[in-house]
C-alpha cells in the first residue's frame, strides 16, 4: 500500500503503525506518532491499522532551549 510518512510517499506492507515503525528501524525509538493528524500513543500502535493513503507523522523529541 502507499502511505505518506513525514510528507514523503512510500510503499509498505506493514499492517499496523507498530509494524511500520519496526520496518523503518524505529521500533524501539522514543518517538511521537500520529495517523491522519490524530495522535497515537505508544500503547495503541499495535492496534492502529494502516490503510492505503494514510498520512503518518513520526517525530523524535529534541533537546535544547
């Protein structure tokens, strides 16, 4: 399926958000996630089903000030 990750179109066979993160090498990373502009907490990533055309955002925390 085709999905948009951080503004870039990509092909993925990942059925869930958790599977997509693992596919991208971010399975254990501390990141914030959203699907179609709705925040998805870490505890619900396994249950968040991805569909063709979904917009996924993956954001890593930054330090500074």
